[in-house]
C-alpha cells in the first residue's frame, strides 16, 4: 500500500464510523504515525508504506473509532503555544481556557499565584512560563493529575510547587491571585456530552454537582483564608453561569466583579478583586 492509500483507508474508516471531521482526524494520526508534515507527504505520497507503520496506524484509527479523543491517543496537545502531555486522568486543555490565562497574565507580574484544580497544569504552567509571577502553586485532588502536571512543568522548564489537596483543605498559604477552572457541568447534563468527553475525560474534572456550581460555592466560601486582601480571583465558567457566580463573589466581598467572553462570544470568565 502507498502512503496515500493508507491515509485514504484511515479517512474512510473514520467516515464510516461517523467520527466528526474524519479527514482532519485521519491526517493528524497519519502524520503522528509516519512522522510526516504536509509538505513532505505531498513529495512522497506514492511511496510504499512500511507494514509495521500500517499496522500501528490501523491501531490508532481503531482507537479513534472507539471515540477516544485524538489528544489521548497521541498523549499530547498544545495550550498557549506550549506542549502539554495528557492522559485520561486529566482534562484535555481547551482553547477557551486560553482567554482565562490571558486575563491573569495582565496582572500577574510579581504575584504569588495558586492554580486550583490544575489537572494537566495548563493554566499555572502557562502563567509561570509566559508571565513574570513571583511563584506558582498547582493543586489538585488527584495525585495522578498532579504527577502529570509535574511532568508538564518539567517539560516546559518552569519551577512550580505541587500540592495534592481537596480544594483548600491542604493549602498552607495565602496568595495574591487564585485562578481556577473547576468542574462545572451540571450533573443532569452529563448524558448530553459528546462520547469523547463522557466516556474518556475524567468525570472528577467535569462534574460540578446538581446545578454545576458546587465548586464555585465551596471555593468562594473559604476564599478569605487563602486570598490576600486586594488579591484577585479568576474563574472559568460555563456559558450560563456568569450571573450566579458574579452574585456569589459580590456577596463574599469582591469588588470590580466582571464577566468576560471567550472568542466564540460566550461568557467564559468571572474575575474580581477581594476587598482590601
Ligand atoms: N485546569 C485544567 C484545565 O483548565 C483542569 C481543569 C479541571 O480539571 N476542571 O484544563
């Protein structure tokens, strides 16, 4: 089989299985498996593919057919232009979350920052790499997630402190900035999620309880001991949670509470400053 035929086989297989964007998925796995960029592929698409590589490609295609997300198959993704390893113990970093990082970067200079529910570490590690923060602490309830975050910190050559903690339970200090993308999918909406998310991403990182707001409530409720007066809190939120999360923050003593949108124009961030 030529390389071109192998790629076509991958596309057809995914198409028949009803995988969204079969062309893109087949190409991405192909380029990973054969170590080929677009330009080089066009030069050598008529060459015979090695049997061993064809078998490996078929395995990757089978995995994608069973709705495993691309990122988990190749174990890596990009966030803020930086490389991140991922596995089924951590949420796959989303592009929407980059808006949150960009907001925090605006005021991060010289600050001590806590990334709560860090998962892969994408938020805190990007801040440590791209900002001029004084320190970054990453925390998560899952030891496996924290181990992944640690590897990502090493790969991106940033110094961070890792703390395994159920929200604030084992956090010993206070911070200038707390940022969090906590689980926020209302439990009742679980069944409506795409199979890639529902069957493969960690429920622990997604399920925000009955109304989806359990973690916001809990974090805001205890914020006084962990966010310094005048410090800032940044949350990623679901598109319809802005009003409620803002209300909770105002009630808990935050000023300048603002809801900001993502690139799709949906409410995505709530931020505010803790009263001095
Ligand atoms: N902080 C990580 C992210 O934004 C994980 C979030 C989570 O597990 N809820 O991707």
